[in-house]
C-alpha cells in the first residue's frame, strides 16, 4: 500500500541542562509583555516556579501565576484560568509542569483565544482561531505535551477525559531542561517513562505512522529500556538527560502519528475513575499489543527486537517474546501489572469501554476494536 | 562532557505522493493573496510549474512567477527577485525546485523583508526582521533547503558562495512529494543523494550534533546506501520515496547541527569555479572523514557501522573500512572520486582553501583546520 500524505509538525526545541534560563527571552521573542504562567504546587515547593518568576523578571516581563491544576486537569480549572488570562490582559502562555499543568495551560490558551467552553473543541481539528504563543517547560520525562498537538482535559460532569487534538495546540517553543528531573521522586520518574514507552509503542503501530515518527518511536523505546534502571538507581544527570531525549522523541512521534487502544482506555479510566495516567500502561499495553499483533506482526516484532536486542525467524515469535520482556521490565520496576491493583470497581469496566470507543485515539489503532473487545482486553488485564 | 544546550527547529512537513496538491491551501493558510513563485525552466518544461499555477488558481490566489535562477544562484538574481516581489506587492513565497531555486527564494524573501543587499546577511544569525511566509516543494531528494535554516548565495564579484544561516530561513511549510522525482535524470538523482549523504555524515560528527539530529543523520545514510542503487535501476516510486525520506532526514539534521570541512570547501569551489555542488562530495567527503577521524573515532565508526552493516573491535578500523566502502559506493555509481576530474585549475586550490576557512560551516567541524590542512585534503583528493 502506498504511504498516503502524512503531516509532521513539532515546536522549536531548546534542549539541555540549564536551558530553562532562556524562558524569558523565548517569551519576549514571541511578543510577551504579560505572561500567563501555569504550574503546580509541587513545583513551587521544589523552587522551580520561583526560578521561572526570576527569569521572567530578568526580561522585565510581568506575569500572572495560575496553579489551580490537579492531575487529570478539570474543565472548570481551564475555564477559570482562561477568564483570569483575559481579565489580566495576558499575551503569552508559559507552563512548567508534567502533562497536567501543560494540558491545562493549552486548554486555557484555547478558551482564552477561541471563546466558549473547552468541551466544544473535543476531538480532532475543531480549533479555528490562532492561540496565543506558548512556551512550555516539561518537568517530567513522559507526557510529551510540550511537543504534542494533544490536550487531555477532564469533563467533570460526564466523567470523561476529552482528547483535544489540533496542530494549533503544538506549543511554539519547548524548553527541555533535564536538571528539573533531579528533584523528582522515583515513582514519578517511572510513571513518566512508562507513559513515554506507551506513546512510542502505540505511535509506532499507528495507522498513520510515517518514517519521521517511526524513527523516534523506536529510538525512544531503546533509550528507556537501556537507561531507566540506571536513572532510578544513580539519579545521575546523564541518565536523566537520556530519559528526556526519549520522552521528547516519543512526544514527536505520537503527536504526529497519534495513539491507540491503550490510550483510549487510559483516558476513559482517568476520566471515570481518576486513575493516575502513568500507572495504566504497564497494565494494559502488553494486552493491547497482543490484540494488535495480527494487524501488524512486523511492527510489533520491530518493538520486540528493540526490547530483546535480537530477532527470531518469525515476526510473531519476536513480537510475543518482546511483549513478555516488557512485562518483565514492569515487574523489575515494581509497578502493578494487573488492573485489579489500580482500580477496585470492576463493574464499571463496561461503561469505561463504552466511553473509550469514542476516544479519538481509537481511530489510528492498527486493528479496529469494539467496546466488547476492549472489555476483553480489560478482563485479560484484570 | 555534558551536552550543552541545543536547538532543534524544523518546518511543518507534509510528506507523501500527491502532497503537492496542498500547495494552494498551505499558502492560503499562511495569509497569501498574491504568491511570489520561484522555480526554474527545467521544472517548467517537465510540467510541474504549470501544475503549481493551477493549484494556486484553484485557491483563487494570484501569483508572479520568477525563474531567473541558475545553479549556484547569484546575488543579482536575488536582488532582482526581491525588487519584483515588492513591486508586485506579494505576500507569500512559494518555491518549487532543487537547492538553487529554493535558496534563491529564501534570499528573495530575506531581501524583500529586511532590505539592503543579500551580502549583508552572510554568516550566522544576522537576520533581525521576520520574513514573509514560505512554502517550499523540493524537486530533488538532496538539498534539504526546504527544511533547513541555510541559504547559499553566490557573490559574483567576490566569487564566493555565501552561507546565510538563520532560524528565520526555515520555511513555514515543506511539501515533499516524491512523485516529482519520477521526472528526474539519473545523474541528478545521484548528485542529490550524495549531497544528502554528505549532509548526514557532516552533521553527525558536528560539534553541535544532538540526539535529535544524530538519529536522523544515521537513518539517512542507512536508507541511501540501501535504496539508491534500486532507485536508479527501477525508478520505482517506493525507492524514490525512500530517497525523499532520507534527504528530509539529512536536512533536519544538518539544519540544526550544521556541517563541516566538506561543505566549507564545496561552497568555496562552487563560488570560485562554479562546480556543481553534488559532484564535490564523492571527491572530498572520504578525505574529510579521514581528517576528522582522530577527533571523533566513535562517531566515524558509527557511520562505518551503518555503511558496512557490521562493526569491528576498534573504532578506527570500523571507521576506515566504512570510508572505503563509501568510496566503493561512489565508484559503483560511476561518479568521479578525484578532484582533477571535476576541476582543471589546480593552481586556484590555495585560494579556494583560503576562502573556505571563513565559511561558517567550518565552525562546527569536529577538528579545527587551517587553510593549509584544507589544501592538503584537496591535494589528497586530487
């Protein structure tokens, strides 16, 4: 089958230790006078938020700080932030955080410029007016929100995590400073790295993967498998920097190739049951890969080859051995690999799956899936 | 040594067979009313220029067509084009071509918006005002100008190819349509592919390479070595498409990691003696890699491993065997590998090298070089 037309779009990237120092000049270059700055209390405590205040002030920028953001960020937090952005007459959005503050910041930029409620932009390509310039500094090596065209916002009333996907959600500049990872807990590093593996694996088998995304997907998995154990043990900056490379690579890949069943279910579980996003993938991803195997045995085998460091004569054998190795990897990290360990409400699974079939991520999964098939995946993972 | 801060910036990319059809909508999206369209007589003859006219008209865009461009495009062609752009009140630049029309188009966009003479922007980061939006369609798989922050313009009086390097020279959108390659001659496909290999190899060993450029450099070499012979023999679209992927990957790499001695000399030879750019690399690159070897044996060995499909116990051995294999590859393509075959004026070499030491590309070469050392490289290649 000929490859049809593919898009590849990423922000301008500043990468490296100490690169955070450029946040003020970057915002200034994008026309900032008054910055709307989104982060969270944990990063305030660790001193990084104050550091950004300083850097903005050095550039003689004024700012408004917004930190009413939680994991799985809420629609009402976005609306409140957007109102504050408008009331204060801000002109550029800066965010420092993991996926939650960054996605909230995107939602705020969206509503402030396009009006209405964040809900009306759910799905792909629903944003028609330009957003204010955005400069993002990821504080974890996982979400990829700083390079992606995705924002995931929790619709509290419907208990759904909405996927909002648009090229206009790609920040203008992503400043990736691995120094920030030195203040992260072990469990947060693991959850983020596992999210990156899931981004890489799902984007690699996506129906709209391209040579430009595939190379990043495989590179990302390769790095994480090799470096994560050392990063956790030594907390050395070299290893942490590699995790940042891997997360960014996976972000470039999934932003442009999108995702699949694992993320469709993760969004649904996050929306209905408020499960922490990074914990879901070790549970679901292996089962999703097994489900997808018949649709793309060569590609699941490519992932297997990266994980195993070798390839068997049949794609299926390589793929299955690779999936097992991924499961082992999770065990070694001491993360739960059974769904029953992270949710208690088994009875809600049919509803979770009925929601998940409507998630935009399902559109690019290499094998179509009904909600019953997704339920079977959840049951297998129970 | 810790990796210091690195930038990575590329245009939005549309890739695939038939992607050219989006040129009008892309220009429109960037605010076009009247397009300044730069291409060349060869592409007019092949029918591609008329195709672009049609596509612009479908979007109800008016246009001015400028085709006074030659290989190693001249400063006066840029000035003339910029005047025409201003006289006609254009607002977006579209270019279809190999490196020459695309670099000329960048020069035109630069002078039309920043004023003065193109010469005053020679070097890195000398452009201070924004350029008009640019949509580029590469017609060869080699130059990478459609994704890069480089424009190379010939200063006729000084007989120097000026390297102009600025993030603002990255086009907004690159539309890469491998169908265009089907009308190219064998020798042009070779010259372009070899240019891409040189971009990939020089960017890989560059002092400012990053994990984001390195992955593209190696991927590019890998593809070209594997696919070029088949592409030349069958002219099949699958193989040509792979060459487009390789060229784009190499473009992303060198745009952000820059180049080295081979390109510094190639610019000087092109400026003084008007040598066709693509012919220079098979002659010089192996000698440049041997010269650079002591500075980065591991990296030259990585290139060797890609070319050879294996690695020996010592980096040096792998590197040298890889360089030899690259030379063999050139022989098989029947391209000249001796400098005497492409220039006659040996006496001008000292002057060529004295010019080349001032080329910006030299700044990122992994091993410093005097003009005498560069002359020795040329003599070795004679």
